[in-house]
């Protein structure tokens, strides 16, 4: 398989979905919002975007399986498996906040080999394929070379499940408030990872995640020269529901996370 060729095709498909998302947002009817759980929103836009992605991705790899957030197609892992979040940042989207994205990863035998994160409002398409580097709208990107915790900018997200971990999570944030240049919550984990990959952020961390939140983004970070682990420094980030992704400041950032997360 020519991964570069497939990756660029996926990037083109996300442009189609981008246009649909922007069009629907203009006149979105809030009465059509559904609640999957506390602070877990979904709409017909998420579902229709996912169906469009699935249909078009089948054209590229008819033999591939799918893992999708909205379950518009049966979950099935095969030799190649697409992992899709059709609208990462649904809450931002529904409140007309200008940051949300489309995330598509391709997994083969347990590892991510291709990833595309398309931030809709700035029309920034981040993409990477295994061994090929990471790119933003055609230009090669790299993580921030900064190694200092003091000058680092960190992103995170707030999850409302797994309440037993809340205290440890806020301890991590408190330490970063004291020791870094700032902590941000952007509202899209996929964008957080993409911003680490292109050097806008020095690191991001979040827990209680699903594979579709991070599949594409973790490959971006790795191919841009960064490090991705779980909170303990291991490799169980795709199924372990927690991710820490950093540029060159990984050592200092990860030390704080490891100390507080137990």
C-alpha cells in the first residue's frame, strides 16, 4: 500500500466533510441536540458526517474495518481498520465556538499507520503516514524544540466520568499552573495533538479517552518528532484511555504527570 497516496486521498475526503459541517452550523437547530450522557452531546451532524466518511473511505480500502464514535457502522477490526471521530469538539460546534475537527486514523495490526486531523475553521489539514513525517497543508511540521518546563504551554481537557481520578487530575493541572507558561483547554483532543505536532503546544494530557479521540493525532506527534505515552510513561495510550503527548519538554512535563497520577 502506498501510504502517502492513501493519506492524501483521506485529506481530500475530510475537505468534503468540512464543507458539510460549516454549512450545517450556519442554521443549526439546537432542538436537534441529543445527550449520550452527562456533558456528552451529539447531533445529526456528527452522524451524517460519519456516514459520509465511512462511505468515502470504503472507496479507498473496501477490505478495511471501522471503529467509529457514533456507531453508524458495525465495529469490526480487520487487517486495516479506520478509526473515526467525525466531529471532535461537538460542544464547541454546537455553541458556535471556532475550534473543532475531523479525525481519521488507520490502524494495522495494532499500530496507527496513517492519521489526518482537519481543523475546520482555519481549514488546517494536519496529516502523517508511518515513516513519512507530519505535515500541515503540505508543509512539513515538527514539534517545538523547547526543553524548558517554565516556558512550556500545555493543553488539557475536562472529562466528567471516572470521578475517582478527579483529585489527581487537578493536582497535575495545579502543578502546571505554577510551573509553566500556561494551561489551555481548546475543546478538541485531536487539535491538541495536532498543535503539539506543529509546535504551538509543548504538550497535552487527558484521560478517559477513546481511541477515536487520539488515533490520528498520536501519529502526527510521533512523525513530527514528539513522544506519546500513557500517564505512567508506557505505551497503553490507544486503549488505556489516557494520553500524554509532548515535544522536547517531555522529560519535565512527564515527571509532573507521573508524580501525581497514582
